C-alpha cells in the first residue's frame, strides 16, 4: 500500500465470481422475503384472521419466519465467504508451488 495511487494496478472484477455473488445475493433476498411472508401468515393465524387454526401453529410460523429472516441469511453468507477464502488460499498455494 506504499505505492502511489497512480502506480497501483486497477481492480478488474472476475465475471464468474460476480455472477456467483449476484446469485447468493438473490437467494438471500428471497429467503428473507419468504421469512417475512411466514411471519405475516403466523400473525394472521394468531389473530384469528384465517380459517380455524390453533394459535400455536401461528407462533411456530412466526418463530420459523424470524429464524429464516435473521439466522439463515447470515449462515449462507458466512458459508459463501468461507468457500471463497478457501478457494483463494488454494489458488495462492498452487501459485507458490509452481514458482521455482
């Protein structure tokens, strides 16, 4: 980082990695949206807005929706980042063994 800004190489994104990142982002967004839908469905059941269903079913749906909105996306993103870091470490190791 001691190089002047003019001499630093320009970042060129890898199209394959960008495609993977967009897919993960889309998947996480859909999971969160489905979690919101589960919470709303659970609230409707608890408040007796739907055909007769016992309130515990609504509470279970609310709990599942909250887990799906908060826990699942974090888990998926961490798994994706770990895979990317491992992939980069393998690439670095392969470059290190190829050089004499």
